[in-house]
C-alpha cells in the first residue's frame, strides 16, 4: 500500500493474472479476484488493515 497525491493505493503482491479485462468465460478473472482476496487476508493478519 502507498499514498500518492492524497489517495491511498493498494498494489497487488504479484502480477495480476489476467490477459485482458474482458469478463467473458475465456478470461482468468477468478484468479485475479483470488489474488486480491489473498492479499486482503494477509494485510488483515499482518495488521496493515483493520476492520472498523
């Protein structure tokens, strides 16, 4: 996570595994979602995020 121009950004821990941002059945959007989910869980467990 980083802050730039007054905004907070969350950078993925790995390259997003999609070949295109097309949500058809041939894309790997589920893998991209899973990466975000894993990053969020790691951030919660590591104390970088908190639920309020």
